[in-house]
C-alpha cells in the first residue's frame, strides 16, 4: 500500500514538468541552415534564413548575426498548400539554373509562393510541424526527370 502511494506521489510530481516540456516543444521550433529563394531584380538568389514556428504563424528571419529581421510571416490560416521534393526529384520552374535538384519546400498562400531549400537533417521534422500547425497536408511533389523526353502521341 505504501509503495502504491509513493508511486502515485512521484508520478504526480513529475507529470506537470513533463507536460510543460512537451507543450513548450510543440509551440515553438527554430531551424537554421535553411535557404529561401528571393527575387533580386530580374533574377532569383538564395538567402540564408532561420525558420521559427510560432503558435499562430511561421516566421522567416534573415540569418544576419547582428540584425535578424523578419523577411516573411506566413500565418498558418493563410497556407493553402505545401509540397516538398526530395533530392533527385524536381518541381517545374523551381530549380535555379545550373543547380541540381535539392530538398525543397514550396508553400503556397493567397499572397504568393515561398520556396525554401531544407537541410536533410530537418526536412521531415519541418514538414510534419508545418502540417500539424496549418492543418494542410504537406505532399510529396511528383518525380520528373530532368532528361526525360515524351514522344508525341502522333508518332
């Protein structure tokens, strides 16, 4: 009887701290080593950014050490769709010229498209976190070969 009471007391003492740790890890996540496609004049370049998953939105910050400004804020409610492509797959018109396909996450909102290049170590975690917060499933983009050729039906 004493061991059951002691076990219940210990369980009750550790439960609030473990719940607090779980809720704090679910509400915010920060990921660096991400690149975002940015328009500079007539061309696109990639800027190093930091993703921060908040309670209501995903914010994309510049990775400047001195001044990390917010480049983009994506409220989860405004996200319409999200697709990712793994290495070796390709999303039409997303590749930079002369580069091989990378792990990309394309987030479509009402006000535009955000293209992110993700590190391999965080790709699955970022996709799961985005799907959980926004309620929009993150789908894998279809594979398209860069060198494929489709014969016309008339031949």
